[in-house]
C-alpha cells in the first residue's frame, strides 16, 4: 500500500481534501444527530409532513437532501440557512483530525496546490481554517452550493470546480475523502482518490468502490509528502 501511495502522490500536483473527516470532525462538540433533530423540529413547526425515516435521520445533510428533493425552494432555503448557522457553531468546537494539518502544510511545502471540497458550507469551512491558521495554505474552498443539495457530492460539479481553480488536469488531482460520496464523486470527475477509512468497516467498502488507495490514518499521507518535500 505504501508503494501505491508513494506512486499516486508522485503523479499528482494538487490535493483536494474533503473537510469533515480528513481535516476535522465538524460535529464533535455539537453532534450531527442533534443538528438533524433541530432541522426536523423546525420543519415540524412549519407544518411540513416528514416520512418516519427522516424524523430519526442522524445526518443533517440527508435532511437537507430530502427537503431539496421535495422541490419547495423556500423551505429548502430555510433548512439551508439553519444548517449553515449550525455548522458555523459546530466548527468552533470541531476536533482537528490527527495529521490533517500536517498533510496540508507538507503538500504546500512540496509545491502542490491544496483545496477543500466539502458538502459543508464554505463559510463554516473558512471559519475553521482561519481559526486554525490554515487559510493561507488552501485555495479554493468549495463548499455546498446554496440551497441546491442536488449539487453536493457525489455530484462531480464541486470537485471539478476545485480542479479548474487549481489549474491542474483532473488526472493530476487527488481527492482525499472519508465517504462513498467522495469516492463516487471523484470517479465521476476523473480525479484520483484516496479513501481515508477512519473506521475499520470502511476499508473494504472503499476498496470495492474503486478508491486508488485506502489509508487508515492521515499520517500515511503526511509521511509520504514530507519525504517528497525532503527529496
């Protein structure tokens, strides 16, 4: 695996990072199920009928996806606004991913472009990066399209937006992500993909989904980038 990772990183000029997972755990201090429940309660107060599975949905992004698919843009905007506010609050207590910072810094010092491509809001991502003195290493930050959840990953659109911004062909970019939506989106965009399996059950799932390389720690990526920087 190390040889595969070495080879992949030697062949790319830009690292695209998902945010929640590879960079930090967004909802450490403000749990995602709590945020999702607050969105559901807001919808109930507006008299919106929801299917039973959505009432117990632990992922706020899935609540937004569902509401977006219903087609009422006013309600979608209301959920979007509430979620953006919750994410801004959540990143204040987000837990940095071990070696996530080292990956970002080492990639830049090795002469690579670094971008973030996230299904979280760009405002929340930028607030976190600024607070953790990482904003100067990363451009662009591509966040969730406002009130248009159909454009979230696995839609390749945001990934391609980052690719165009860094000025590399897709084949010279690698996305590091911790979900199947990252892997599927990367494949659709034609970029390479490293699956960050932060839980053991993800390892085989990511391999089966077509990740070029699967790592269980961001340290693996950081170590290779540091070696490249020192070469």
